[in-house]
């Protein structure tokens, strides 16, 4: 069983509650990855069978000519670093200029390298209909054998972004929440928050991204060639996009439907041994 460092925060968040002020909030997407084990998208060449277990809900948009595709295992999307495919899911509506958008994701970083290093790169973000990315969250190396999160407002390849200042341990589940302000081109983020009033990090505006028409959220694998000490996997087992902080957090806690859970199994573990 994965350990969770945000259980206490979730308890506080539950006490905080959605409240009457959230009655008009909108959830644009809530994803629990309650699919059968297999390849998340229909990208070919395929890495694992069955292919497209999401039934077209998730679509590959980059790195799709290789076989290091995003897989689902036991209700989690498995991102391999190194890995090639990036995939996105479309929101229920396009969120445009002047709007503020939130997303939340439960994730675990597992180091496969001897030195517990990461590659200082991003793994989740909002996107427009092409390759305009905003609110990119990265994992950042530390000198302590742990890792931190970074957040970027725009699409610049200065990948580190603003740092959280909070050390996180490998193999432990965490919650990240990102607020994207489309009017100012600014992303702020929280790690394991109890409420939106908790301290955040980020807040560095990218004027070029103001008014971006956000239509999806994406998962990214870090396609790099140095395999070994920097290798890791990131498992994501819940995410949501909403118009409020509370709705985003609540949506990220969705549990797969029983019919979908019945299709899951650990017997396919060997199938997911990476190349």
C-alpha cells in the first residue's frame, strides 16, 4: 500500500467543505483511471495490449512514433522517465480569456535510479488545441535525496519554474493543486494543501499566455536518453479540472466505477516491465 502524506490535509479539507459559495462551481473533468490494464491511448506502435483502454478519452499528441507509451496499471496512469508518448484529455468546455481554472492531481514519484535523482522536468499541464502549454508542474532534484515540485506559467523550456520549497519523498503519494489565471497569464500551485488559503508557490506571469483557450489537460513522459540514475516513474491515480479549488480537489478523489475496477488486476505486472 502506498503511503500518503496528504491524508491529514484531506481531513482538514473535508472539514473546510465545499460550502454554499461553491454551489455554482463547474467540474470540467474528473478522472480516476478506472480502466482495464493496458495502453491508455490508441497510439501505434503499441507498447502493451489491450490498446486504447480509455476508449478514445485520452489521445496521444506527442512522441507517438515510439513504443514507450503511457500505460494503465491497477487504476493508475504510469508515466515512465524515460518514455516518449504524451497524452491529453479534452475538457467538457473550452475555458477562455479572463477565466481562472484549477486542476488537482494525486501522484507518486518512484525513483528507479541508485541516487534518487530526477530529471528536473514537467509531467502534467493544461493545454490549448495545439502545443500551447500552461500551468506546467515539474519534479526537481534536491541535494537531500528527495525531490521538490516546480510550476511554470507558460511554455518556455526553462523547465525548473518556481520551486515549492517543500521536500517530498519517493514512493509517497502527494496532491498538487494548480490555479491558472487566464487574465494575467499566471500559475500558482500548492502541495498537499488543506485549503486555498494555504501558502502557494509560483506566481510568475507569462504575458504571452494571457487569454489562452484552454481545452485539455495533458500527461507527459520525459523523453530523454540518459537511462539509469535519473530514471523514475510517476503514477497518477486521480486528477480533475474545475472552476474552483474545492471542486478540483474533490474531483481528483474520484473512485473508479466497480465495473471498471473488476477489470483491473495485478496479474499483468510482468507485462509492464519496461524496455
